[in-house]
C-alpha cells in the first residue's frame, strides 16, 4: 500500500485528543499527522523490515539499560512535535530529564516532545526523498541526532542540527552516537540482510 494522505476540513480540524482517538479506533493502520494537520496512512511494516527494526531496537535498548539515561521507544510510539505533526520513528530515545518533565497525562498521549535521537529504517517500498524530508523535520523540531538506514543500498545517513548530513556506505560498520548518545554504538553487521 502506498502512503495515503487525508486532507479535508474534518481531519484538518481534529484536536490532538480527537486525533489520538482516531488512531486508537484504527489500530490496524500506521497513522501519522503532518504539520499541515493532514492525516498520513501507511500500511503495517513488512516482516523483513520488522526484523531489522527489532535488531536496531535491541541494540539501542541494551545500551540504554546499561546507561540508565533515558527511555527507548519502538515504532508504534507517536510524538507530537512542536510543529503539531505527530510522527512515529522506527526507534527513538528520550533523555530521563525530558521524559520526566512530562505530566503523567502527557505520557499517556502522543507525548508533546521531540525525541533527542531517532532512527528511521527505509523499506523497499519507501521513497528516499520522502524519508530525507522526514529526517529534516525531526531535526527542525529538536532532535539532536537522526539516523536513516537504507538496508537495500547498505547506506546510512546521519543528520545533525547544524544541517550536515553524513553518508556512510556499507553495513559492515559501527555507527557511533554523539552528545547525549555518547557511548551508543549501532553495529550494522548484526543486521542480517
């Protein structure tokens, strides 16, 4: 299924609570909302992509378990960004300080924050240009570091707040975290393609 964008008066007028309800009523779909308040419908992740997501999430979770600096979130987690979009990265990390600053009510919604670190994993049906735009949205909304992994081309793109994008070729490498993620290493060779 290609991505479908719903743009009409009703969806654009949804409050954050109504959008949350809409997503809960349609749990079989992957749903996001862009900054224009248009609803973006996507098909569920395919099995191959899910396998890759799990390995990436495992490595991030293992590091976080050892460091105890924050919280790790999976691809089902939506975040309400400052631009009002609601996006769900494949894996993300939020510092303890940022997470604990939220009220309990906000923790049970699409948390109104941008994760400090996000990872997006490109599937064969994704379009590189669209995901590159999404990575820039993450950075523009406050992410300190964002990685885009393209398993089919064995490429990694690293996005930073200064606007730079570093490209790393090959999945035989280790990608190292920076700043708050110092010490995190994603071993791409453990991702079985």
